[in-house]
C-alpha cells in the first residue's frame, strides 16, 4: 500500500494546468515500471482524493474517461484549468510538450523527503 500512498502524494503535487503520465507518476514513486499500477490505483481510488483528471497516457491521450461521471468530464476539467484538449485520430489528447509537468530535481527530492518522513 506504500506505493498508493506515494502515488497520492505525487498526484496531489501535479500543478493546476499541467498533466503527468502514468509512467511519470510511477517513476516519481520509485517504481518506473508500474505505470499500469498507477492506472489501477486511480481507478480503485487507492490514492485517495487526487486530481486524476491531470493524469494522461505517455502520448498525452486522455485514457481515463471511463472512470469519470461522463465521457467528457476529464476534458472539461482540464480545459477549465487552461489545458487545451484536441481531437486526434487516436482520441482526445493534450500537448505534453506544452502542458506536461516538467519535474525539477528539487521537486523530485522534495517528494522523496516526504516519502522518507512518512516512512513509505
């Protein structure tokens, strides 16, 4: 369960108006190969109340629509934060170069200090 506690901390750290990929969150939790576990944790609510709408796949595709009340809720929530969502041949997507969360070394170190302090 420590992974999901870490995941909650990381997800809550995603700034408004930014997105993060499942893999990026897994990496920041110290488990770079656990992107699917991030998706599962979000689906099952194991990370607590987090801004799950900011989590997209590595290509920027909105892939969690089935977990929101309506199919377009994730898109609406992102656009409400200023994140432009475009329709592509693969689905609705955000430009990760523009809206992706660029985690600094200092931010990553802060997260690991929190994990250490909370013994997770």
